[in-house]
């Protein structure tokens, strides 16, 4: 039998609860921002609002019947140029995206007027510089999705960053008194398991588009575990009545 201890959320002092709550609120806002970011980048990959399996396929495997440049002109870069300008660029892509046609058929003028304001070497954004023709040309060829380089970069940032977030969310939640132990262990371990599956599924989707559904399942499971631990922790801190530290029965086996 586990020894009784008073490490349960509801009986903590107000200052520790305030600390935990501040942290939980900030990471929840961070989580919402991440969802907005996913909508704005991946969500628009297929040119329509909302995240779908197609978006995941286009983002990681690529839309191999089209170039990245054309896909972006139907997707997140659609508002950057008029219908006619986009049609002109797309026609140029379909005709082989030559430098000569770029210079002489007005495509360069469109890029200078509509794209280079952001896509330049000094913008400070991690986006290609379109003052250099090679950078445009590369993206006018077939779209094979995220590069291995960018996958490696985003993967390691996610692994380190998200592991840290769930360390503290899990630690706070581990002090909850009202959740049966098996469920508690499951909720704590789920995000870690699905974090690995999620990252692995990006790489698998890069190789085979059928893995896109795994990205969605893994991301969704992580979000569910997060919401569950967050709500239980907040509930036990602020709604559940305080447990008296010497109410031994109530504190056994947490
Ligand atoms: C207001 C700033 C802005 C303007 C103007 C703009 N872009 Fe972008 N572009 C971005 C940002 C930010 C990203 C990265 C986010 C994304 O992919 O949606 C990006 C990404 C891209 C990408 C993907 C780049 C890559 O290699 O990952 C392409 C292609 C692209 N833009 C084309 C265009 C074209 C063509 C125009 C002009 C019609 C244009 N953009 C105008 C800000 C801009």
C-alpha cells in the first residue's frame, strides 16, 4: 500500500496554486496559438480553410502534380497577387519557367511589385529571397513537400519543446487526487508516446502520403491528453474543496 502524503492539488497553498495556474494558462494560450499557426500554414496547403488530410499530404509529401510556387499561389500566397497576375505566373510555370520568359513576359515585374517586398534577403523572415532568380526557379519545379532539412529542424524543436511542456503539465496533474491511478498514468504517458508517433509520421508521410492520417490521430491524441490533464488540474485546484492533510483515508494511494 502506498504511504499517505499530502501532495494533492486541492490541499496546496494558494501561492503554489497561483504558480501552477499561471503556467497552465500560458501553455494553454501557447497551444491555441500553435493551432492558429497550423491553420494558417498547413491548413491552407490545399487552398481551402481548415485542416484536412490533403493539407497534411501536400505539406509533407508535396503535391507532386504541381510546383510549390503554383501550390502556394492557390494556397497561403493567394491574397498576395491579383487573379490575372497569378494566372500569368502559373502559365509561365507550365511553359517551363525559363529565365528568358521571366525577364521578358512581365513575370519579373509581378514578382517585383507583389512578392519581393517580403521575399528579400533583409526581411528577417525565414522565406526565400526572390531577388535571386534561382530561388524562384527551384520552387517552380515539382513540389516534393517539406525538405528533409526543414523536417529535421522542426522535429528537434518539437521534441525538445513539447517534452518540456508535458513535463510540467504532467507533474502538476500527477498531484491530482481524484483520478484512478491507471487512468492517471495513461494520461501522463499518452502525449509522450504520441509525440514520438507524430514526429515519426511526418517523416513517413514525406515518403508515403498514406501516413497523413497518422499525423492527425497523433496530434489529436496529444491535444486530448493535454485538455484532460489541464481541466482536471484546474478543477482540483480551484473547485474541489481542500482536503485536510490529516484526512489519511482521503489521501491514501494517490
Ligand atoms: C506579406 C509578405 C509576403 C508577400 C507579399 C508574399 N509572401 Fe510568399 N511567403 C510569405 C511568408 C511569411 C511565407 C512562409 C509561410 C507560408 O509558407 O505560408 C511565404 C512563403 C512562400 C512560398 C513558400 C516558400 C518556401 O520555399 O517554403 C512561396 C512559393 C511564396 N511564398 C510565393 C510568393 C509569391 C509568388 C508572392 C508574390 C505573388 C509572395 N509569396 C508574396 C510572405 C509573403
